[in-house]
């Protein structure tokens, strides 16, 4: 590109040649100038706006933070109050559990490990009212730890009582205190008597229940059947081992309903009344033996008769 300059001051006309390079440099210079002016204007504008609006933004942020902090504190306080109420309820339940434990302890004969003597001597003084203070998280944690220790101790104590009562229940189930037949047994008692076959004095090692043939015979206690077979003297015989060297015999049965080795429960049918073996008529010959020696069954069955009589009176 050629530019011709004509002027009165110039003696002759002058020609300026502009190339593409000159044009590009001019454009770049123009763009850089515009960018520099824009940057300076933006910096001045933003700084001025910040100086004007920064206090307002800071106060707004502080207000938002305070609101969030207040909400968090309110939420924590509500949860602490709810947990404190629940803690009070658990402590009340623990007191009721203590009362129940004491009653069971008296029944089982086991003393509580937390028995403390309380001094009930003269007490008094002015009443000072202290403003209540809400529980802190640390206070609540200490109370929960204390309650956990108390519950653990009480749980162990009640577990000991349960074990003791369970042992007593097992022992009662193993004692032959249930009537083997729903009938009277004073027809022929335990001890010396006149033998019905020989007419001579003989030791009767059990008691006889007079009943019709086919009357159910039940186990007087829980145990394991050690004998269920025919015997020349006892006829159809069932023997049950109740543990601790205690055995019961059920003789002269017409029918045996259990097998040797069977585990039977208290009150379970084991045979039927009959007149097999050395017998003069239908009846059950019942024996209780401890370490092989015959015991008087009346000592065990009187309790069953008294319970039956008490149940009949309640009806």
C-alpha cells in the first residue's frame, strides 16, 4: 500500500509505503492498548466496589455463621435433654430391677453384692435451692458409664439367682413327688407286714396303689429308663434312674409303654396297672431306692397329695 503526502511545506510530494507487517503491528498495538485500558478500569472499579461492599458482605457472612452455630447448639441441647430424660427412665427401671432382685434374692437365699447399710440417724438443715444446670456431654457420659456398670453387676446377680433357681427346679423335677397313679396308696404301706402268700412277716419295700387294670402309670419324676422288662417277682417292671443314686420302681404292670434307655418326663405315661408277677390282684407296687436301699415313698408323695388337695380346694 502506498500513501502520497502532499503539502505546501513540502517541495515535492512524498510517498509512504505500508506493508502487511506494518498493518499487523498496528493492529497488535491497538489490541494491547485496549486490553491495558480495560484492565486498569476493571481494577479501579473492583477495588472501589470492594471498599464499599466488603463490610456488608462480612456482616452478612457473620450473621449466617451465627445462625448456623445457634441451630447446631439448639439441636445438641435438645438431644442432650432427650438423652437425659431417657437416662432418668433407665435409672428408674434399674431401681425396679433392684427391688425385684432383692425379692428373688430372699427367695433363693443369695445376698445382693450391692447391699449397703444406710445411716438413718438424725438429719436436717436449711433448704438451699440451687438453680438447675443442664447436663453437659461429659456429665451425661459419666452417668451412662455408671449406669452401664450397675446394669452389668445387676445382670450378673440376677444370672446367679436364675442359675440357683434352675438348679432347684431341676432337683425338684428329679425327686419322685408326683403320684404315679391317681389312687390311694394306704392299702398296704411301707415296712413290715404279713406276706399274703406265705402268711409270715416280711418287709414290704414299697407302697401299693389299688387301681383297675389298664389305669395309666406315670413317672413320678424325670429320668432315664434303666429297666423295662419282665421280672419273676415284680412282673412287668419299669425302673427309672433320676440321678444322684435315686431310682423308682413300678411293678406288676399289665403293659409297658417305654423302652430301656428312654428319657421320660415327670407325669409321662410309662405303663398300665396290672397283676403280673407275684400279685394277688390289679395294683401298682411303687418303690423308691436311694443307693440301692429302699426308702419310704410316703416321704416323697405326701407333698404331691397336699398340692393336689390345695388345687382341689381352689376350684
